[in-house]
DNA sequence: CTCATTTCAGCAATACTGACATCC
DNA sequence: CGGATGTCAGTAATGCTGAAATGA
């Protein structure tokens, strides 16, 4: 669904540009991750666990922007791969206590590198300073829009 | 799937920020368009026709970033609504000649206004100058990434 | 009774693939 | 013949809803 010769009216609009740019970059990253058998949600979950762990599935889902119901299969997959350890939480028997395994930490570093490389390629028309500016502007949009 | 307290590693990455920002803005625009019974593809198609017309379905699809197989139902809908006129192309009997009707031009102006307002709301944390910067950076990303 | 957590079953919207008939 | 067009059927991936079972 990549666009060619989009109409001026759209090409000038931030909403259109955001959608196009996000599409391209997201696709590049997803393709590279697929190349090593991973998915963007894998990366997000491992990254979240590296930062805050142990952690329940629901909380992990919220921090990754994934629906709780979809997190089930994701965690299942990550535990199968030996990247996440799952044990019942003794303090609250509804929950799991999820944490990164050593293999999971290595996998996270691998995925970090893949993502960084893909991102670098997708954003290659921008200088380092411009990327910082872009990140800053986008952060403002994302965090400033709690109406 | 809106994120809360995303991990630092992700929050700092342009790819993640792009996806988040695009999600928010796109959703705001889509919701407002739904409020007047429209879809973002309706707006794109009308805008493309206003700029280049007459036009075949396949060409319209390419310029709107819509698959040509999905354009079938879209054009069907727009002609039902009386916003697009569809007639066989005498020069190439595989094609249609699509064009905007006067009602379609009015509808386009209405949707332009809705989209502009939604966009303005979604981007309200940014000043006018910052929006221009954002548009400029995103344009560079989108048009510069023909590797 | 309330609310949260894990889980599942299913739905809706989107993007895409593959095929076919038609025509340049 | 190769290639484009309009069309349809079907698929895949994604995000979401609703509900059940369990427990705080």
C-alpha cells in the first residue's frame, strides 16, 4: 500500500506524512526482525522486562501497548524460546511473575542491534541532529496529547 | 493498544515514537471522519481526483496507497454517494474514467475541514513552526528512502 | 460484591495474494 | 506474446470485545 504521487493536499499534511513514515519505518523494522525470527512485540516485551522485572502479564501488556488477551500467546512463545521465565506469584495467586532469563538478555541485545540498524537505514536521509529533533517533536506529540 | 509507561529503550527510539504518534493522530482523524460517515480512503480518493481527473481506478489506487482490489468497493461507494462519476474510457476499454461530481467537490471541502481540525487537535502540543519542522522532517524520511 | 488477572473464542478492519476475463 | 485493468475470493496479521474462571 505504498503510495506513489500522492496528491498535494495529502502530501502536505502531517497526519498523512506520519502515517507514511510510520508505515515505512515500521515495515523495515518488522522485516529485519522477521529475518531473525522475531516480532516487534517480542522486542517490546523483552525490553520492558529488562527494565522492570518481575512483572505480571497484564502489566507487561500495558507497558508494551499489547492487549492482555494477545499477551498470552506472546508470553507462551517467549517462554518456549527460553527467553522469559514464568512462575506463579506467591503474593497474588492470579498472577505470574515474569522475568528475563540470561538467554533472554542476550536475545534482547541481539534484537536491540537489529532494530537500531533497521531504524538507522530507514532514517538515513536524516542527520543525527535531525533525528534528535524528530524524536523530540514526536515525544511532544505523544506525551502532550492527554487532552 | 495505547501504551502507558513504555520502557525507556523504546520510548527513545524514533521507530517507536513514529508508531505511537501515527497511531494517535490517525485514530483521531479516523474518529472524526467516522463522525461524518467518511473514511480516510474516501478523503484520499476525493483529494486525488480533485487534483488529477479523469483518472483510472488503478491509477487512483496507486496515488491513494490503496490496493487496486480494495479500490473497487471504495469507488462503488463513492459513486453511490454521488461524489464520483464513473464512465467507461472510450480510449481504453479496460478502464473507467473517474471524476469528481460537484457534490463530490463539496464533500471534499467538508472532509478537508474535518481532517484539518482533527489534525490540529492531535498536534496541539506543537507550535505552528514545530509542525512545519515535523512535516519537513517526515517528508525527508518518506521521499528520501528510495534506497 | 467489587475489581483484577489469565485465558479463550470470536469478530472487525486492514492489507495483501492469486486468479480470472478482458483488453492494449 | 507480455503487460495493464477491473473484479472477486480468500488469506493473514492485527487489534479489539465479551465472557469465563480464579482469586484479591
